[in-house]
């Protein structure tokens, strides 16, 4: 039996983006700006990168979902447009 060397797998940017959108990526960070021991600014960052299907699969609430449930109100009166 002869040993074959496998070529290194090439990963294109399209494959990388496809994998990220399919699986999802979460980036979390804390940034604090302080002067002389006094915290002036503190930021907590949670960034989620995923496709809509992946986000729904993991139960991530999308910001615009609440707007689907709100019904527009009808405007009545003299000033309404026809």
C-alpha cells in the first residue's frame, strides 16, 4: 500500500463566509477608558454574525420581528389623504 500525500485544503473567501453564515459567530468584548483610576467610559460589545435562518434556529430575537405584530392605525378625519 503506497502512502499518498493529501494536498492542503484551499479555503476561499466564499467558503469562509458561507460557513460563518451557516454556523454563526459571536464576538464579545469589554472596553473601558479610564483616567487616573476613574472609569470614564465602559462599553460591552456583543456582536452576532449569522444568517437569518441560523439566528432563528438558535432562538435569537431579531429586532424587526416585533414590528410585524403591530397593526397600523387608520387615520380618519378631514386631513386624511385619499
